[in-house]
């Protein structure tokens, strides 16, 4: 009997908290057009409105790339509109982050450009018997775009892909290195290395395919 009463109380508390999170009878509309880098419409792309860990609204783009749906509102100041948060998609993710901002009645994202993804399978292998020290770095463009909303102006989503860097040092304690670099198609990864404090060398790796493999030996 005590267990039943405890579960009933837990259910009531949960229901009360959920009512506090979502503002009753408050809605906002979200609309826009999703295209690829060649301006072709993309269908069946997921769009979500998220506050904290709560999904307030969700829809998918139509065959012509357009989407228009209604979402709930919450009392939280921070929320985001996440586009294409789908594992295995060949296209990039775009997120509009609204911080310290109350919900508006309408959000028109205009045209959202999703870019084709590319992956670099990168490997460094030590083949020399000599004692070597290799300092290296990989500079590339992020595969995700996060745009922080300011006022009412939304720039082209292609402008918000950040530069990323991976760096490390290889020696007798760790001789090899291997990683997957998630980036964008038709971009360049800049591989810089210094062997035994010699002048740095630069190799540019072009990502012209969905998957590119590059192995460096020293």
C-alpha cells in the first residue's frame, strides 16, 4: 500500500513540474526552407525546438524543402532550433541558439543551407628505428554550424562553421596516432608537422570524397 501511495505521489509531482515547464496555451510558429550547397531543396530533414532537455516541437521538411510547424513555449530563457540532428545523415547540422531571450510568436529562418559532410581517416605511423619526436596539428572546418541569435537578423548558415584543431606529440612513449576528422566536402585539412625540432612542414589534404584516407610515415 505504501508503495502504491509513493508511486501516486511521484506521478502527481512529475505532472506538476511538467506544467511549470511548458507555458499553457502559448505557441510559436517555426518556418523556413532547407537546401543543399547547390540550392536544391532537401526533404525529410528533422527540425526540433529544444529547451533544456525538453523537445517542445518537431517536424520535417517537405519535398520542396519547406517546413512550417507550431511549437510549445517554456519559461526558460535559453532554447534552440536544431536542424538535422540525425545520426548517419550525409549533411551537416545547423543549430540556432537563443540565449536570454523570451519566445516570440514567429520564427522565420528563411533559407537554411546544409552542406555535404566528409570524413578524413588520418593515420601517423612510425617506421624508422631512430628515436624521433614528431609534433603535429590538423586544422579543419567543423561539420556543425552553431549560430547564436542576435536581434532579428539571421546570417547565412554557411558562415558559422568554426575552425577546429587537433594537435599532439609522438615519441617513444606513443609512436602512432589515428583519428577520424569530421568536416565538410570540398574543404581542406591543413596537416603541419615538425620532426625533431626541424622547420615545420605543411601538407594540404583535399576532401573531395565522402571519405578520404591519408597515412603519414616517419
